[in-house]
C-alpha cells in the first residue's frame, strides 16, 4: 500500500504555533520542532501498524480503520479517536481527554513525500516526511 515504508521527518510548517495552541510549553516546543521523528507504516487491509521513533520516545501503535483507540502524544496529552480512509488520504479525528476539544490529523502521499497535517483550534500545521 502507498503508506507502507519508513518515513523520516524532512521539514515542518507552522508546527511550533500548533504546539503552542495545543498547550505545549516553550521548552518542549523547541525540542519537538527538532525531534528527528521517523515513522514506519505497515498496512494490511484495514489494519495499520505504526512505529514512531524520535529523540524522546519510541511507540508502537496498532489500529483498524474506523475503530476508536486511545493514544498519547509525546507531551503526554491523552486522546481517543479513530483513523478512516477518505479517498487516498488517512483522516484521524481525535478528542482530547482533558478538554474534549477535537484534533484532526491527515496523512497523505504527495509526490514522493508523506504529508502529515494537524488542525486544532483553527491552527494548521504540516510535517513533511521522506522515505
């Protein structure tokens, strides 16, 4: 499947502002902007296995499209929600457990890049990954 492979962060757009709106403190924002994130994605039908490795943590995530699961962001923010496929795009809708606000995430292949977009409280950020 198109998402399969290992993707390494290349660049960010508006990521520090997004983290600020999410409530991440200034020190963690500076570190997070340079986390050297690597994502390994393995898709088998509707099941996904994802390994996220950064300077701060390594986490394995397994989910099935359309099935809710719990997830913690690197800063400790707890979320619950699910990923769905809309066309060629993965769309994740997650609710923060601390305040009930919605975080939407998108993953899509654009050219030779994996583009991950986050939207929270009207602020959009993008992270670009290369194989």
